[in-house]
């Protein structure tokens, strides 16, 4: 389930780029944004299932366990935040969840950009854990998916948002801003 979570998150990163042909493939930008969200939610569910069904006695190093915990907490917080827009009931709650839900979109969007860092940490956790990657074919598939994920994240952060600013600024129009966080 941990590997499946990585696959879903890499898919979410892929859909979130403005690579040529993706908008057409998904039937428009609105559909592309929806599939980005669906893939991220599926990754979130896979993380939760992974945490519940992961064997406690698995032969993992302390570093692997710590990285997995850090990545899981970071990804879960960012995804839960995405599901709690300022217009939700959660925004009326007192405490940290209510405060988080009341934050404006631009703050959420800035922090959301770091989700790739947590994804990379989760990928390293998967390599260190390695219990489901014992077959060479699975290891190479995981390596390919992880490499794609890192490249997509680097492309998004250092190329798409810097070199293609016209596309990234029109991507989030005021109509999409209100609905992008649900």
C-alpha cells in the first residue's frame, strides 16, 4: 500500500504539470485539476491503509521508520488541509484544525508546494524499507516511478513556476481559487 500511495502521488504530480497534451488527454484544465485531487486523495487513503496494515515486526531500520513517519505526517496534514477550505464547518472550530481551515488560499498554496519534499522522503523510506521491493522487477519499477516523481516535482518547482509564469498564473483564476480546495 505504501508503494501504491507513491504511485498515486506521482500521478497527482503528473496531472498537476502543464506538459503538452495533458490538458487534452484529461478533457480540459478543470478535469485535470479534478484528477489531480482524486489521485492525491487516493494516495492519502493508501497511506492510511499502509499505516494500518503495515506489520509491526517488519525488519526496518530506525531511519526508515523515522522517515516514513515524517513523510506520512507531512502528507496527511497537507492533504487534510486541502480538504478543509475556509468555507467549511472546520473553519468554525476552535483549536489548530479550525485555525488551519481559516487560512487563506495563498498561504495554503505556498505550503502545498512542499508536498513534493514529503513525497521524496516517503520514496527514500520505501527504498530503505525494501520489504515489498525484493523482486528486481518491482525494485526497478519503483525506481522508475520515484525518478519520475522527483523529476516532475523539480520541473514544477524550478521550470514550470519560474519559466512558464504566464501559464501558472492563469492556471489559478479567481473561479478556480474558490473551488480548488473543495
